[in-house]
């Protein structure tokens, strides 16, 4: 990584959040997404993605693009269970039912998909947004 500096993971080998390579300083500091840069055969996207650290671009990308918690440095815990809930009076272009997941932390049923009947780019986004706001450092075993 030309012009970049090695940045040791803060939580050891299982840390998926901390950027391994950084460049710049202060407001210009950027972190390399370690997931995007991996080749496709290893689960990555095979592309170099530098994101601003100062303005939370890196944080948002890791949490809402890959589902990696800034608190635990690992993937968000998934729902404990799923169920479908029928929606009364859905509007045109909306789903008649949505899937909800049980949160291990707040014990609430949380929508894991949107009500609009459209294809979404990151289907897990609805769950990850809840997890980022609710879970903190809490995780389920396993």
C-alpha cells in the first residue's frame, strides 16, 4: 500500500473493524476497508476502498456496508428468531407482510426488512441499524 502506514488491530486477530492500513493525518486521515480489498474468492470485493476516518465515512461503511460493530470489532449478532407479521392496509407498492427478528439485547421484535416492495442493495441494513443503536458491546454466545 503505497503511502500508507500499517495500523495494528486494537482487538487482536479477530478484529474486523480496525483498518490495517491508514494514510493521511487529522481531517485527511483515511482507512482502507479490509473487507472490500480482499479478493472475491476470500469473500471480499477485490477493490481498494479508502474512507475518511474523521467524518465517520469509515464507521458507516463498516457498520452498514459490512455489519461490523465498532464496539466489538466483530459482526453484529443476528436475530434470535424470525417471524412474519401481516401489515394491515399496506399502501400501493408496499409489502403485505414483513419479517421481524428478535433482538437478544432489548428482547423486541425488530423489522429486518423495509415495507416498500423493492429490491434493496444491502438487505441486512435494517437489522444492522438496529444492532448499531441497541447492542453496544453485547453479543450472543457462539
